[in-house]
């Protein structure tokens, strides 16, 4: 009979004599039906079906003579015969997709997903539009994004509040943060081709999809909020230039507690009304398409450069009280007076007021100024439109960072020397006041530059959200998915709603810390990505940008975190909590994706280092963990192609404390390796699906061998590495062998136990696996241990691990010990109690003497005697057949392919001993939740059939039984 049909019989059960019931797994078993409903991915049937379709198409393309038609089309045909078939692979022409040589176009590969096999070939992609260089593609967008509203309407105020000294420190600190981030960005961006998504794409491919999505969504929120920041800056500039355009009356404020003169302020309601109108207009422009935005983008740079030039000229041309009171021109006295800081209270508009509710210090200025140095990601966001990504991004990004940082440092000296402190603190548009020749140039430049920056934010944020949605990691974002050539209209509407909500706040100083936190999160993610990749230094880490080091990346990440806490620990905690919630949500609800991230490389190197540190010596008992080797189908094929018994994973989880540990699920396929390799891969995939479905921490392994015995011997010798080799072999008891009259199972069963003994592996034989409870089925009663032989404490440890599970936590442990004489009972009980106390184990000790095994009458004795007599008859018949065969062939007594020595009196003794042990178990542990008993080793030179008879007598009528045999070492210790 084929071993694939061993457990697939039609009979649902078998009642042996003595009311012993064998319960094999049936096709209609509830657990089997539960497993059969799983989707293992691509099944072997589907695979074979696809192969048959390919063969059918191949045969259909044959001519009538059975030969393939000539489709080469001659020497100049589209398909040419390859001359390198000897090597078994396509030539380099096909692999690299060199269009100039083959005249074939191959699509560029995208990022692979989980279980997706893609070619590493790239081909010559079709050119889509005009590609931009370093200047217009990276430097100009970064410069336009960095030089924004903060420089024009907040920078002079920051110098007045913090003084020149603190302002220099502020600019240097923020500039160093962005410069280090630019170095990390340059290294990552030059390590391979980039797709859409900007920093999300870089972080996600370096730190994994969970971190990438969480930081990417925060960066999206930062861009959406930044759009509101730019809109409010443009509106504030407009209302400052045309006060009559406001709908609400402006108020006067106090300076240092005394009324100086009426100072015009802008009503929050006016900011809200005009801000909402401008946001709607920008949204309509974005809906018009990105081509129109790209055409007018250079126009927005001209007002920026012109306004900066006008400001510098105006500073050098300014004189005392010209063009306004408080302007001193470039004066050493003003420079000296403005050198130190003057932190004080202000009202909500930033005007100094002793009764104001807002107090400013250096930390608050960091939060206000940092958005002025953001925008270094503008070039990486346009990677798809660059001619040379790996050259343009480093040069353009770092150049823009250095130029703007130098401009800020020079401006600190110029603004600090051109006006007194009162003017710096009260004139929000000092840049327009001192500009040459007309202030209106600055106002127009501010409005156009900020509106352009807002337009870029409203254009880039939806595309970032669409890139996250297109990766199909987070199902809740599927509504934002778009095709490659489509506009993300839904994402644009969502971004506009967020922007309008921030505009309603109407306070620029309240929005900037929020933008700062989101951008700092993104920058820290970029630095951590480069730090991890640089520190691991995997073979694939070969960036063209050589000016990087993991210490610099780590410094940049720490600097980002320090700046976050300097600004506001409350905003920092909220932003980190938001990113953590998104990370947790993605890890729970997100789809798995393998992007070759750095964490996988870190896990690999950490595993190698840990494995080397463990060495080859035996693990100390205090550090011993069970590593079970689960033999899935030792007795045959389960129904409905179920890869493993549905309860084996539940039992494997019971052998771990709080889920810590690893299980190895193995199965053996009979056959030739070359012929069964694909079947083994498919079986491994199905088994891995089963493990994940049962939430069991383990790995799946499939071994192809000529037979089950040789395959298992190879497994116990080679499976695992160093001290991470499996130390316990778990096998289901073959309850079906007599029902099917399968005499090869005893040989296989004894062979597995003997192989484990030789390989120094512990053995756990599970009887009653069909009735094993899952995590939701609570058990009551006791866990009974029949401790007969020394096993290193393995049986005691397994019982304690069972108690850690919810299904067995209500049970108590009872330890039964066997004494030969009644006089030894008390001393043995005392010794065992002392031993359990030293092991910190709570259990009741019960000592049974051999004399008490004799049962006084009753139906239980009758059933036991009947089972004993039936076993004797079967063993006698089997031995008679062996003797007759030996006499007929003139050979020694042979069984299982080897010579055996049978002592019938010894066989009788073994049968009687196992019978009495079974009777004792039924007498004391009939209501036990599970019974653990020492597994007797197979006698040497004894037929395997006789050993199976002993085991059947031992396990008869016991619902759940674990037969445990330890190995030559202790797994528990008395000492701390």
C-alpha cells in the first residue's frame, strides 16, 4: 500500500478489543475542514494546470511532422537562433535588454512585491518628456522651497528677539541638521534608481514598508500643513500692503507695557477668509494638471531672486530713519545693541507686551525658524524627471543647502546692524520697508514666491499620498490609488481639505511648529536609513556619493531628535505617537512587502553574530529553550492535501513560554530530488502558509529522500546550525497502524525513536492529538506526570510550560513516582518534594508501589486482562510466522531486515509491565487533562512489531497522553 494513503481511509474510527478507540484524522474532521479552507497561495494544481497550458500551446505550434515551424524569418527576422544554448540561460543580450543590439524594447522593472519574481534587467526606457538637469531639476526647486515666507516676514523679528548671537547659533544648528540630512539623502539616492514618492520611497526601501508608510504619511501631513503656512504668509503680506482690503477693524497694541503708537495688525478672520479663497483657487490650478505648473514654476523664482537683491541693496543704501523710523543703516551701535537676546512676552501677533500670553525663548525660535530651511527634498521628489539622478540630487541639494545657509548667516549680520530692536520686533515686513527701490517689489515677490511654494506643496503632497497608496501596503488608502499617467484628484481634494483646516486656525506661529515636527521626522528617517545601510555595509550598498559616514548620519538623526525636543516636548510626543500609531496600524492591517530593507539585513547579521557567540558548547540549563522539530506527516498523507495535522501547531505553541522559541515543521517527500524539487517548493509554501495561519513562530522545511527513514536520518543530523539545532522531536502516535494492517509503521516508528536516541534528541510522542485543545478551550483537572526514569527534568519542564497557556492554566500538576517496595515510598516522596521545591515547581507528589498495581476485580480488570490476552495472541502469532519463515529459508530469526533475538518470557514481562502501567494511569488519571509518561526505549534486537504492541497496551483508553524521553543532559537547574 502506498504511504500516501495511510491516513486517508474511509472508516471514521476503529474500536479495538478492550474498548480502545483509534481516532485517525478524517476528511470531515472539523480541524481538517478548518485547514482546508485556507488559501495557501498558488497551489500545485494551479501550477500543473498552467504547465499543461504551456505544453498545449507548444504542441499546437508544431507542424504536422511534429517539428517546430521556422519562425526566425531568415537572417533578418525578428527572432534569431541563439548560439549559447549550451549554458542553459539567455545570453547577455537578452538579460540586459540592450536595444541597440537586439532591437527589442524591455520595460524597466518596478520594485518587487512579496512572492513576486522580477527580472533584474532594465532595458532602454522610452523617453517621456524633456529631462531636467541639476540646475532646473534640483537646485532651483530646492532654492525656491527653502527661501520662503519665514525669511521675508519672520527672520528680522527672530533676530530682534534672539539677538545676533543666538540667531547665528540658530541658523548654524538648523543648517547643520539639513546639511547632514542632505549627505544621507545623497548617499541613499545614489545607491540605485529612484521611483516616485521622494523620501517615502527612500525610507521605505531602507527601513521597511512599516517605517516608510508611517514617516511618509507624516511627511505628507507636513507638506499639506506647509501649504497652509505659505497661503497664510501670502495673505498676511497682501493685507499688510492693502489694509483697506480687510473686512474687520484693526487694533492697536502695547510695546513693553506702554502705548507708543498705533500699530496696525491683521485680523484673524481676514486671514481665514482670504486664506480659504486662495486655497480653493490653488486647488483649481492643481486640478488643471502638473504640466501647467511646471511651465510657470521658473517664473516664481525670478521674484525671489529679485526681492533678495532688492533687500541687500536696500540695506546698504539705508540711512538713519530712512526710509522709516527705527532704521539706523549699517551701524556698529545697532549691531552691538542687537548682539544679545531679549526674550520677552508677546501677544498672539508677536508684538512685545508684558501682559502677553506667549513667552519666547531659544527653543521657541527654533520651532519658528526651522521651516525656513526645509525644502531639501524638492529635488528628490522630481527624480523621475531628471537626466542623471545620481549626479543631480547630491550636487543640487547640497548646493542649495549651502547657498541658503550662507545667505541666512549673512542676513543675520545685515539685519542686526540696519535697525534697532524695537523696529525689528514691531515691523513684520522690515524686508519690504528697507527694500530698494520700492517696497511693493518685496510685497509682490513675497506673494508670488509663497503662492508658488504653496502650489508646489499642493502638487507634491497628493502625489506622495498616491505613491503610498500605489504600493498597496495599507488597504485603507486604496481610494487614493491612481495610474502612472493619471492625476491624483481624490488625493488632491483630501490635501486641500487638510490645508483649509489649517488655514482656519489663522495663526502662522501656531502652524510652524507642527510643520517642523513632521519635517524633522522625515529627516530623521532619512538619516537613520543611511546610518543603518552604512553600518551594515551589505554587498548591495554601493552609493556613488562617497562623502558619507554612519557617524554623520547618526549625528544628523540625533540632531533632528534634539531639535524636536528643543521646540516642544509636547509636539514631539504627539508627532512620535502619531507615527507610532501609524506604524502599529500598518504592521497589523498592512500587506506584507519585501523590499530588501535594512532591517532584514540587520536581522541577518545579528543572527549570524548571535549564532557565533553561542558557540558549539552546550547551552546552560538556565538558558535552555525547547526547539521542537515537528514531524508533520510521518505516517502518510492527510486528507484534502492538508500540509500538516491541524493540531500540531497548537501543541507546538504549548511547548513555548509566552511564544518565545522556534519550531521547525518538516515533511519528507519520497522520490528523486530532481523530479520532486518543484513539488517540494510548493509543499513548503503550503506548509509555511499553515504555520502563519496558526500564528506559530516557526519555519517550514521540505526534504526529498528516497524513503522516509533515510530522509528522517538526514534531518536529525543536519537540521539547524550550532546550538540552534532542534533538541526535541515531536511525532504523532500512529493510532491507525493496526486498523490499516500496516506492518511497515512499527519499523518506521521504532526507527524514529532509535535515530533520536543516537542523535541525542529528546522525543515527545503525542497520542490523542485530534482532541488536543486550542487556545480558547479551557481545561480543568490535573496534569499528571508518571515519572519513571530520569530524563533531565524535561517532563517537569513541559508540564510547567503547559501551565503558562490559557487552556491549561486552571489545572494542577500531580507527580506519580513508582517505588519497588512500600518501605521506600515515604523517603522517595520526601526526596521528590524537596527536589521540586528547589526547582521552584509546585506539584503534588504521589508514590505508587509495584505491589499496588494489582487491581481488585471489576470491569476495568476484565478489560485489561482481555486486552492483555489479545496482545499475547497477536505477538505469539507474529513470532510463529517469523520462526516458520526462518526454518523454511534456513536463516536466523529475521525481522525488519535484520537478525533478532526473541525471549518469549521477556516479551511476556514487557506486555505485563505496560499493561499494569496503563491500568494505573486509568485508575488515577482518568479525569486528567493530559498525562505525561516516560517513554520506554525500544529493546535491542527486538522486533518492532512487539514494541508497538507494548505501546498500544500503554496508551490504550487514555484520551491525551504524552510519552516523553529526555536526552543526556539536564534542562532544569537548582541554582540561580
